[in-house]
């Protein structure tokens, strides 16, 4: 029996069965029939592809899915999606181009014509239209009415004149962002960030502003000033501000490691019919790959610096790589972790395995414990990384 026929028999709604393509490597058992809708023009590939109940593909245009994990009720309305994870009720509009290392958590959404790669959006985070937002992690907000947002025609500048991508930007952070109790961050449209940059929760950036510096003070309004035209000598291959760049990369990598532990120790408690082991596996794999990608880009920066005559990072890259590898998988301080996990387990027993409801029902004390645990992982990783990078 053909794959399309098997899906129809399982209950999937496919209005034009002759107008979709399913690769022979696709495991149809990983595609639910319950409430799944696949419109004409959709193409599904990859042996790791997972499509859960209520997911909808192609509502606004053709969709290509390759080795993605699509959670319950998620909507991929049109575009290309490869090696990305979409949790419950995540939504992507027409013209999306979403590639490897990307995670959209619960109810995160992007409007039409958005490009993402190595991007992680926490629950409720919303991106407007005509956006390029690769190499970012964005958190903030408490619900669908109070969420972090990026205005239309925004870009994260993630490739330098020296042709490196050691440019990830951390918008919010993991230790506090996972608690879903922080002020949202707003990035106004027709603006951009020149990575790598860190922004604190509560930051509001006026439309048309280009950010080039960290803002670690919470609840700030940033308004871009008048542009200053300059025409100065520039020689490709010269590096400046490398100390800030290296530290921002280490902070980003450390937050990814904390997120991996959150997925491993906390998200795993929510495994159930609507969040199966296969979806958890996608989160763990993508967070692992995200760490590997950022580490690779940092090592590549060291190579390019050496070519320009600054061999400091190149000579220490083995020590830096060893320091980061030794901390990937670290569970942090269990004396801090275990009380939080106990509180989380108790909350699940009371609220059930609804991730958003359980997190939002945690007491301020429990949230503080969870944040302290994750922040410990971040701080330990950054400290070890800086020590290795500085020799």
C-alpha cells in the first residue's frame, strides 16, 4: 500500500492525494492520522520526520518537510523546512525558510517570508514578516498576550566582512526565560542586530534601530540616533574587539548547554501522548547540534585570527574545545537541581503533563531554584571557557 493511501486509512485529511510526494525513506508510522491535514503541493522526506496529531501542512502554499519533528497542532503553512523542531501549536507562515538547528517551542510563531537557521524561539515568541533571524536564541514573555516580538523587515547580521559566523545573539537568556515569567523583549521593525549581542529582558528597541552593543540592564528603551556617515580605510582580515566576541560566544554556548539540560532533566518529565519520546529526541539532538555549530564557528574564528597574525585563540583552541566538551552534559549543582525537580514533579502530579500550565504554576521559590541551577551551568561554562581562551 502506498504511503498516501496508508495515511488516508489512518484518518489524515489529504484533499488532493495525487498532488503530494512522500519519500520512500519516510516512516509512515511516525505520521499521525488524527487531525493531520496535508494540502496539495506538499513534499515529505527523511526517515526522522515526525508529524503528530492536529498538525497542518500547506494551508497557504506548498510545503517541503525534511527530517523535521512537527508537534501536535503545529502549522507549517508554506515554505521549506529541514531538520527543525516545532512544538505544540507553533506556526510558520507562507514563504518560510527554516533550516537545521532551529526549535520553535510552544505557540512560537513566524509570519510570512521568514528565514531561520540555528534559531531557538521560546514559547509565545512572535516574529513578523520579511525577517532573517539566523543564529539567535530569543526568550521573554508570559503568554500569548504578553510575548517577545520582532517587527517586520528585521535582520540579524550574522556574517562578518572577515567571513566568520561567530556571531550568535542571545536575546534574553535560558535560566530565567524557561520560567515564562520575564518581561518581554521588543525589537522594532526595519531594524537589526549586528551579532554577537546580548540583550536583557524588558528591552524595547525602537523601529529602525541597528544594535551593535550589549544591553545587559533590564527594562531599557533603545532609540537609534542619527546615522553618522564614515568612509575610512578598511583591510579585510583585521580583527578588533575579539575579547567581547569570544565572551559573547561563550555565554551563548553556555546557555545552549543549560537548555540541553533543561530538555534532558525537565522536559523529559512531560513525555506523554502529546509530547512523545520521539519529539523529545528532536529537542535533544537539535540542542546538541546547536552547541556543536557554535563551537565550530568559534574555532573557525581562531583560524581566521591566526591568518591575520593573531594566533592567541588558535593556539588555545584545543584547550578551549576540551573545556567546552567537558562541560557538555554536566548536570550542574545537584544540590540546587534536585529540590527544583521535586517541585516540578509535584506540580506535574497536580497540573498534569501540560508543560505551559505546570511551569506557570510554579512558586517563585521553585522558579528561583530552577534559575539558580541553570545559571550555575552557564557561569561554570563561561568561567572555564574564558580561562581556557586566555591561557
